[in-house]
C-alpha cells in the first residue's frame, strides 16, 4: 500500500476507501473502452472528507478522477494512468425537503437522478431532467457533464437548472455557492462554469436545483411524416401553436424503428403505414383546464392538410403513451443488439436538421458504401444521436470510423452546431475539439483550467489535453 | 493629442473617434455618480476595428471601458481614471434576419433592445427580455450585465438567451463562438462566462440570441392582497395552476403606489379599496385556444375564497393593461420625483420574500426611524427593488445609507439570496462583495480575471478591485 493509499484509508475508514480488487466495478467506463485499475476508490461521507481527500492527493501529486453513476459515453470518469484515485460520492446521496414556494431543493451530489424524481412525486413538483441513464446517473455527474436529455428544449440543460453549488476546489478549499436564487449577478457566473467542466475544475459536492410544478395532464402522439423537411416545418408549427406545453419533440426514422422492432419483439407499431420519418410529440400542462388533446389533434389535422404529416395516433392510455416512448427510447438498445455500432452526439440549429441528414448520408455513403444510418433524437434543440451500423452482413466499419466521425463533426460545425452536444468531450472527443475548434477557443479553455487547477491533478486529460501534452494552441 | 489617441483616430476616422469635449455625453453614468472625461470615445464600425482598438490600447497600457446604452446603475461603464478609452459599439447595431425554424437571430452588440423587439414584430417572434431601459440599453451591455427584468422567471436571464457569442479578447484576438445551438458541451461554457462579466474579460461584438414564438393572447389582472405572506402563497398557486403562461408576477406595496399616484397625476387606481400589497399578474400564450381569462378569473376567485386576495380587476382592453403596468413601472419615477432616494437590488428565494420584507423593515427603522420603505419587484424570482425615501419632511438619510445597504445585503445573503440580483456589481458594489462573499469565491473570480486579462486593462476596478488594490482575499 502506498503512503497516499494509507493516508486516505486512515481518513476515510473501511467503508470509505476501496483498494483493488474491490475497485474493479469502478475501473472501466460504460462503453468498456477506457479504464485501468485505480490506486483506490475514495468514497467520502461528507464535504469535509472530500476536501481532505483532495488535499492529500494534491500534496502527493496524485491525480483524482471523479465518478458519478459511471454512465458517461466519452470516457471521462475512469483512470487511464497508474496510481490515480477515483472519487465517488455514492455515500453522499441525501435529498433535502423541497421548498414549493421557492421552487428549489438542496441535494448531495451523489444522489441518483431517479431517486430525486421519486422523492419529489408526493410534492407535486418535478426536476425536469430525463435521460436514459437516470436510474444510475448521479447529480454530480449530470452537473459535471451539463446533461441535457429529452426535455431540455423546454426546461433547459443542467446549467439552467442549477441555482447554487458547493464545490471542493483543486487546492482542497470549499467554495460555498449554495444560494437559492435565479438572479445573482454578484460577479462571474461560477455556478455556470462548473456545469460542464467534467470534474476538471473541482468536485461538486452539493447543489440547489430548480424545480417546476408537476404536469397534471399530458397528450402524446406518434406521427409519420414524408421526410425531415416536413418534420422541421411541423416542429415550427407546434412551437407556435403549443409552445408552452411542448415537452417532447423526438424524431426517429424507419431504419431505427426497424432495428427496435426486430430486436425487441414485444414492441408493436401502432400506425397504419410506415413512414420514412416519425415524430413523437408530447404536450404536458400543469393546469387541468387546458384542452391539450384538442390542441394536439387540431395541429395534427392541420399538418395532414399541409401534407407535412401522413399518419398519426394519439395515445389513449398511459400504457399506450409508454409504448410510444419505448419505440423511440429502445432504438439504442435495438441497434446495440444488431452488433457493432458507431455513436455520434451532434447538434445543429433545428432549422438545419433536414440539411444535415441529407448531407450526412451522402458523406457516410461516400466513405463507406452501404453503411446503415440511424439518426434519432431531439428536434426541439436540434440534437441528433447519429448512430451507424455496418453495411448489411459486414461485421465492422472497415477502419473508417474515425474518418466518418471527423466528417460528420466538421459538417455540424460548419452549420453552426456542435460535435459534442450533450455527452461532453471526456477523453474520446478532445482530439476532435483540438481539430475543429479555434486555437483561440482552446487557449481560453486552457487558461481557465490552469488558473483554477494549476497542478493539473483534477481529472487530467479530460476536456483538454494534460498540460504537458498540449503543445500550444497558437 | 496623445500617441494613443492619434493611433486610434488614424484607425477609426472622424466618425469613429471622439475627443473631448465631444466625449461629454459618454462621461457620466446614468445616476450621475461616477465618471470623468475619458481620453476619447472609440466607436468602431466592425469586429476587426474593435480588435485593433484593443491591441492599440493593450500595447500602450491604456484602460478600456466598454459602454453600451449607459443605463447601468452601478457605475460600471464610465471612466474613473485619466487617459481611459471608452469603447462604444453604437455603430455596430445591425440586426439579422430571424430564423423561425431554429428560433434564433444574429445581432451586433450595439443593437438597442427596443429595436430588436420592433424588428421581430412582423415575424411573430419575440426576444423575451424586457426592462425599463429597453429604449436605450444595448445588447452588449445587457450581455455584460446578464440582464434580467420582468419576464426572467419565465424565459430566463440574458445568459439563458445567448446561444453564441463573438468576443474580442483582452489581447485583441477574436473568439468566434457564434454557434446557434442550445446543446454544445464541447468544453467549458464560455458563452455563459462572458454573460455578466461586465466587460472585464473582453468585448462582446456579436451574439446569436434565442427567440420564442410571440404570444397571441394575454390576460392581465391587478390584485390587492392583505400582506406579503399572502402574495407568496398566491404566487405558488399561480405557478401550479398557470405555470406555463405566467409571464408577469410583479409585486408592489401601497407606499410605492402612493408615490406614483402623487407624482404622476394621469395615473388612476382601478380597484375599490387600497390594500397594503398588490400583485400584477399576466398570463400570455401562443395558442389562441387557451381559456386564459377563465384560468385567471378562477385563480382569482380561489384566492379570494382563501382570503389571499381581497380585491382584483382583469384588464378589459390593451389600454387598461398598459395602465396596470404603469402603476408598477412608474414607481421608480414616482420615487425619484419625491426627492433623494436609496436603491437596493436584492434577491431572495421567492418563499422568503415576506420574511425579508418584515426583517428588512425592522432593520431599516432601527437604523433610521421613519425611513420610508418601498419594496417592489419580481415575485417569480424573488427579485426585490428595495428603494427608500428619507423620513417624511427630511432631505436625506443622515449619513446612514451605507449602514442600511450593508445590513440589507447581509440579510439577503443569510437567506440564500443576493445583494446584486440583476444590476451587477459595477464599481458601487465591489466593497459589498468583498465583505459578504467568501475569500474563496472572490479569489476564484480574481483567478479568472487574471487568467483572461493578465494586464488588467479591461474595465479595471469593475466587478473586482484592480489587481494592485486587491490585497488578498485570504
């Protein structure tokens, strides 16, 4: 046992310090692409213990990688260098009492998102962030990656939902920014800076989150559309006619539906005829006095008159509503069961979605003829999960994965979008960021990192190259 | 003429460089508390000219103060040291075509907020930031101060409405972050950091702003309430019953109403009886199919049954609606006409508004018996404009202004709120920030400032003390 491990073990006790082989469940990332056995896993029980861990590591020159629910897709929450400490806040998972008059709640960073959802249910309040991993993802990780999800276009991303933060800084001091107000212009917006910093500027230990009243009624429809241009046009119409209630505006295409239906035999397709493109539309309202079904039916009829929509069904029960959502949400699972796949997390201005899909297909087929393309995602904010399967009957991508990824990322960038929409950069996308973002931008980020973490021990090599590996961005 | 003035004049030409005495209109702040004659006013015509101004000043060691519409209330946009250059983007006021499918627009930072509102009108879109100074305030200043206003609790503050930015950095390089997507997690959230930085980290030259569909119907009511506790409780009920439409939730009290009625004789009070507290409630919806009037009337009836509301009137015409708003918005003018006044810009968690008002009154009357208190503001986000007039018949505050300000700021801070809710720190509140925020927080901000503006020439002495005057925050 090294001196550092001994010091951490002494501070944290048996429940708070795991050594190999007990560290194995923490060692690899979700997609099993990154991670070696760490020196150990620190599981502190409170903010002062987190601060002590950071100070011990800082003195010893030991790198710290914070890990939430370990559901990230970019390899940002595991160790890649020997003698790294993984810091897990899984023992700091307390959820406070919500304040309904202020619309806020205090939580510890280790709380699981789904547990927060459950805790709020009896209070008629929601924390409106939803994503596939919500059963495992922890608040600290969601803050670190500035998580988005299906409802972000209505309620915002994590940075829009954080009112206050407590952060253990790289030198082991504690910043108490646990305020509970939206309007706080007393200096730089530190709370926003820590959202999306991927643990490279400090460890978020507690947060005051913004809550919303729970919807008391919903209307959900599944629509078939002739093409993506129609989806964009119909999306604009829905925002105009039902903008206040629109809480889901998900798109997918027939190739993805086919993968889900093929691999998940309990799924059934509810419309009369298949269409090349589908929209899942959901309206939700706090007031029971809004004619949501009427508004949605009438938008749907209007869409059909304009030939933007070819077919559609309104969910008649909660079970049917859940089934409609599964048709969209099981697509990653359907594609995973199909075999090898390539994932891209892209955003473009929503009005450019159709243009991106057309140009992206041309690019992909030019690089690897026959590659199967499955774009799906969130039309409301132009977030496309652009996933690929190999050409029919082939096991892989013929070594073209990198070329395809770079070309799609460049296409999105040229359209005013992003090649890292909601999953962050982690380790897997820093080379893309170095290529596609200006030297000025990367230098700005490096200055921030070096100013707040001069020794570079907080999650090194994530979001930016480690200091000694950055040549220069000039 | 100094060498710097000569160099700037050569680059900018006669329209682009003003020397004294032509600089006089730019010299003093809105409240006439700060400002000396600057070396000159630079009025560049484009981003490259801005960059050239910054490079020339940087080489010469000349400080730059960016000035938007000069409507700030904290003295952050004028010169206080000799030989300072004021940088005005008033010649960079172009407003692009809105993109309705993406819900965004590109504007130059010198555009006036009201001009943007007007430009959007024919498109059925809104930029939902509204505040008293909108006829003069410019987009760059609104970004620099992270402006809030009356609709922030529904649509967000400036930082929530900025998708992309172009910024001339302190070394004269240009950061092009003009992306047009909400979801961009490729590194630190630079766009959020520049919002509210008060021009201390660079000059915002262009921005991509988020647009919303224009409301097509509104319902507005003026209510009298028995006390602030009732206002908080009724606010919670309104968020639950009409949360999606609530676009105004303003409070004021009888003392403030009286000042407005006294000094603005064309104002009339529309209710049967005066109440100690008033709420101005406005619902707005994009869909014409929502029974907004019914929803508001029914909430109002329910409030009366619960004795949260004692009287109320729904606006029956646009003229009446405008009149209701004037009763709230003319309060600063009424108070100004009454004579000497003290302004405080405070936020507390909305649920603590009543407690703040009670404790604040006790504090103020303890320090200066008889001081007249006029709290009004935005209940939705707990933002209180807590303005004072001297005791009846007295000309001033007996030298107690500072003591009152510090006590109120400490009260708000202790409640999880802020002493600088939406006006920023500027010059007038940095001492408060040094007193009331932790050394850790002020040190974090100083690190950011020094990392991005190492020579300290960008708006020195604003938001933070100038480097040489900061002893240490430890």
